[in-house]
C-alpha cells in the first residue's frame, strides 16, 4: 500500500511538472493584451485560436505534415535500428567501438554543422527542398537513439529462445512475431518514442534541407514567434505539444507495463 501511494504521488508530481509550464501558454492563447506588470490580461479573446485553426494560417497542414514526417522517420529508424541494435547488443566483432562512436557522432557534433554539410550533398542529389530530403536528414539525429536503445535491449536478450522456437517448428516470421517482438516490445516502444520526438522537434535540419518549402510546425511556430504574435504563438505551441503527449500516453503502458512479455508472446504462438 505504501508503495502504491508513493507511485501515485510520483505520477501526480510528474503530471504537475508537465502541466505547469503550459499554464502561461494557455493564458497567452486567449489573452487580448497582457503587459507587465499586470498579473492577468486586460481582456480575453479566442481570435488566436480561430486563426490558428483556420485554413489560411497553414497550421493544420503543417501539423499533419510534421506528424507524417515524424511517423515515417520513426518507422525507417526502426527498420534500420532494430537489426543494427541486435548486432551491437548480441555480437562481438572488430570495429564495434568505432561503429558505436560513429552512431554517437550526430549527438556530439553541432546540429548546424551537420545541416550545412548535408545541404550541399542533398543539393547535388536533388533532395533539397523535398519532404524525402527532410525525412532522410531527420534520420541522422534519430538513428543513434533508436540503435543504442535497441542495443541495450538486445544485450539482455537470450537468442536461445528463438532457437527453441525454430526447433519446435516455428517459421522465422512466427519466431519474430511470437517470441522476439514481445520480448523487445517495451524497449522498441521507448526507442520509437525518442525517435518520434527527436524528429518532431527538428528545426535547423528542416530549415536547411527543406529550404523553407517544407513547412513543418516548428518553422511555423518560430515564424510567428519572430513576428511578435504571442497569442498565436501560444496557440500553436499548445498544438505543437499535443502529438508528443499523445505518443507518450499511448506508449506508457508498453514502456512501464508489468508482466513477462516473453511469456505472453509464447502463449500467442500457434502450436
């Protein structure tokens, strides 16, 4: 009972920590004039929300585009990062440390240096100013998170259970679906969450590679912030955090779920 209370208190503290920074945004989004040293705005208005949700603002189109890019980048990162993480987590091979260092490089190097370096390459390849180019550029900061998280997951994975499943007649696909995937799913969901949020928040890479043609939500947000429209900026910022919050809520059960995923997977395996 004591542990349950502590867990509930920790969850409440975390929720409060996440909600508090959004309170000024909520007030700004419905404020009509809010100047220092006034504690509250001089008036209230929904004009900022009306504009942000209208077709002429382009916010909803940017929201859909950003969600699509982040989702596609997450899937591509998983297709590359899961086998790469398996190799790094399960096997010893020459140059493993160098590969790990190479994966960490995008997280260490300045983002603007990577952006300008990629821009010249993508111009020659005809990928600059395209959604495809932006997606490929996002893979660079996203892949280290996906691969290294999966490497940590596979370092605790016992491949003998796959061999046992194959000896019992399971096909490679059945082995992956009913044995491997349930065992790595919490880690995969964690890696996917990181991948989605990293891609979702990219500004410099999107601006450099997209060239202003690919208008994701961070670009729209910064453009209104630079114009001094605090009310519209606050409304867009609230929309900006919603998909990440939704992904966090949807994956929380898998990431923090109890029980043996492996045993659940084995029960699902057709005999």
